[in-house]
C-alpha cells in the first residue's frame, strides 16, 4: 500500500539493511535515500551509478544479480553479525548535489563539442 514520505523515512532510519536486487538498473533511488539516512546498503553489481559510487568508497555489500547462492551467503554473513560500512553522509551530499550534477553535465557537453 501507499507509504507517506515521513513513514518511508522512519522505516529507512529503523532498518538494519536496505537491500535491492535489480538485474538491470541505472541506479537506485531507494538505495540513495537509504544511504542519506545512514542505512547500510546491499545491492547488485548491475545497479549502475549507485553500485559504482559504493564500490568507489568501499562501502556496502554487492552481489551478482543472478548468483542467488551468493545472495544467501552474504545475507547469512550479515545476519550473523558481519558489519557493513555505511557511506559517509558528506560523500552523499557531494555526489548528489546540484553542483556535482551540473559539473558532470558540463564535462559531458565539453566532450561532445571537442
């Protein structure tokens, strides 16, 4: 059913883990929201920019999208106390700021007009 923004925020803050397992994705808005609230992330390596951002900072847990036994192993490790390093808030603020987005678009434009 429908969940308000405030309810979603409360759920994400209370969560021990945010897990998403898309087979193909450019990124995950849910994972981004969870990171901003300090929730550790588990996602697939096919989660595009979100996966790349987490891997770049060596945080979160990643699984191959169709290696289901890997999912089971990683989830078991987590449930048995394996710690997941969350993304530092300041890194999220930098990466998802309008200034960063504008710079990326500007660089892409500069590459196109060369």
